[in-house]
C-alpha cells in the first residue's frame, strides 16, 4: 500500500521522480528555479533543502534570474557534490 507521501507526490507530479539526476526519490516539493518568469520543478525534500541552502550561501549581492539559473545548472551538473551528502 502506498504511503500518504507517495499518493500526494503522484497526484501533484504524476509519479515522475525528483529532477536531480540519479535521485529517483519521489518529489514532495516544488522548487522555484526562477520567479520571473516562474520556472518550477518537482524535487525531493532532501534536494530541495540542499538547493535552498546553496542559494542562501550564493545570495550575496542578490539572486537575479540569470544567477538563479546558473546555480541550478551547476547544482544539476554536480558542481556542489563536495558538499552533497550521499542520499539513500
């Protein structure tokens, strides 16, 4: 029997996994890569916490749309892997 989180995730995101390459976890969060224009992706809780932390660390001087997109591409490309804990 599916968990409540699985049911909600399938309803919200159609059952697709977290967008982070190699993750495979069900997404339970919507991450705003950008706000204007809005670019929102389904992501698991661990990766959402991680990219939110990284955005906070990189935010000195503000986060423009271009800067947020750059951080997101670097995150997906594994540039922050040294800080990334192994996920189960």
